[in-house]
């Protein structure tokens, strides 16, 4: 028998059935966690080693832990779904593993092999499968793998010790099932990323840098922020945590290209494939804010939506800036957006046959 990558230590005080059921009834998003987690260490001498599945617990960190000072941290986000047949499904986890490796490379962190990533996911989901919500209601088990520099030192250099960790949290719909269109605020005071920076990496600094803009959105009665490019403040890039797509009346799907300043979203990638299957002409091309406003006001643009792991697909109803507001179509979820969302959800939950090899089934 091949040697297992992860040794297991089962939690002898897991949540009771009643406590778990109460959480699953109204899980929120990222506020409750399962009974176990996975950890692994990296050193120059041993590489990635000491993989463990163990009870969920706090970390004990030295005050000089490098990640706390120099933000050498990368993470991913993916979900496990329960099908109507009670199977546990993952959606494109290898792509998450590959993107984590690219993010790690950008922050001078050793990449975790795809094999270890997927194995860690499967090990945790198997032992905590009772935490995966039922297929009804749209819930799922959100999986958060991350790597951080765990060496204790204050020298400005890449660390010489890293910790990989995987935790899981049962979650509900991020934006009420995508039924209520978003109100967006266009930020001209802040930028999310610049060319040559970390915009294409999934790292905490990108999110920290978006929080003031998000606060500005909330202050203006909006749900999310639209970020423009850092150089001209002209071209649409993405939202604080989601990619963005536009639908025209002549059946085009337009989305900003992957150019190093926006995240290469796995939901985005999937949507582009499904859109082409639905007969849309997909254009990955720069799209200016002024063009967006003009196309919406002329009626050429009929729908717009945001997409990402947490939100899945959610329509955009109105857009606001310091000078006024404009509406996309009738301000409601359009038919193309609804179709693409439903097809994606059906694939993720095993309702639609998977002809792409995107779905991975976990044996329990």
C-alpha cells in the first residue's frame, strides 16, 4: 500500500448532532467551522512534509512570525457540494491547486504540489462530510486552503519555513441565491492592483487594500465596488472579490482580459465556456467605464453580472459614481445571467451531466 501523505488524528470532542444541525440550518458565511483541519510544513531540507489531519484548533504563533509582518500569505477558496443522490462533489479543485501555486510563486512561497492539495481536500471532506449542507437551500461546504510564512524572524526576505492549512466552513448563499441584483459603486479614489503587482495572486493584501473602497460603497448605499485600472482610471477591471461580465443585445459576452492585474477566476473560466455553449460570442477585451455607461443608456447592453466562488453568479442592477446612477436593462436579473447561473449550479451539484471533466466525486 502506498504511504499516506496525511496522518490522521480524529477529534474526540466533535460538535454534537444537535449543534451541527443548528449551524447547518442557518450557517451564514465563514463564521462556523468543522471539527477538523489539515496542516503541512515546508522547510528547505525536507520540502513539504508532516501532513496531518487533526482537530480544528488555534495556532500558537511567535510574535515575530514572518507572515504577520511581511504578509507572505496566499489562499484559495472552493466548495464541496452535496448532490440530491447524497454524493459529495468538488468542482475543478485541480484548477484551484494550480492557481494557489501561481499565487505562491508571485509571493516567493514554495508551491504546494497539486497532488497534496487535492488529497488534503479529500481527506478533510471525508472526515467532515456531515458538515456538507443538503442540496436543497443552496448551501455548501466552503474550503479555505492557505499557506503562510511561519518562520519567526524580522529580516526582509522570503521565509525559510511555511505552513499549509486547510479549514472548512458550512455556508449559505452569499448574495441570497443571486436573486437580488447588485448595486455597484465605481471607485475613482482607490485602485485594487497595478501592472507588475499582485493583482493576479490570491493574497490577503489585495483584499485589505479593497476594504476602504468597500466602505465607500456601503456609505453610498451600494453592495460592491468596481475597480478601474491604476494607470488611466478608465478600464474596468473587477469587483473587490469577483470578476465581471457584460451581455449585449447582439448576444456577446464581454469581460476584461486576464492581464496580470485581475484574478483568473475559476468561476469566470467556467462561465465563458458555458456562454459559448449557449451560443454567445465571448470577447475577452478591455471595456471602459464610459463605454459601459453609454452601452447601458443606449440599450445595447442588456445585462451585467459578477461571478466568483462565494457568490457564484449574481446580476448587476444599477451602477453609481460620484456624478449619478445608471441602470442595466430593467435593473433585474436577465435571462442570460439566469441561464448561465443555473447551468453552473447544476454542474456543481451533479444535476447536469458533466461533459467537461470538471466534477470530482469524493467517496465516503
